[in-house]
């Protein structure tokens, strides 16, 4: 089954925090998929940590290439935008979180997230999901 990883999981690959060890195990899965928006979302999380002096510029610069290596398929967000917009309005959830839900619905994959609201929306939509 295709695993859809969201930014809350991918960020754990770069920083030691609760669930990092388990998230790193997921990184070894052969069929990880995410919307291409994950590149921007994880970069932003890294940039915020750099601003708090928790990481260095070089680590932020490397994050996109590291994600491209770890995630075997980056789905175009543009193709998911309409479905994500409908989910966003129906679930009262930010559209960028709904990109992952739309991808899970499209691929019949399993969403893996550390985001409780996103996980709850996935369950309401009857999507396969796992909460870290």
C-alpha cells in the first residue's frame, strides 16, 4: 500500500523529537508519496528552526534534495487542488493539510501523520490513516 507522508512526519527525519525514531523507520519504506507542497512546508519548518538558532543554513539548504531522495513520488499539488479545496471546506481544515488527504483518497493509500486534526479528518472521510 502506498504511504502518504505529511510534513509533520518528514520534519521528524531532520530533528530529534517525539516520534522521530519511528518516522525514520518509515523513511526506509519503498513507496512513500506526498504532494510536492511538502518541499515548501518542510523547508518552512526548517527555516523557522534556523531563525530560533536550532539548525544551520546548510541544513535548510539540503532539506529539499533529502526529501526528493526519501520520497519516491511527489504528486503535483495543482492536480490535487480542487479535491483539496472541497475537503478543506467540508472538514474546516487548512487546504495545505487537505492536499495530503486528497492524495490519500486518489491513491487509496494510507496517510501517516502526527497532526491530530488531519488524522481526525481522514477518519471522518473513511481514509486509511495512522497517527504518530
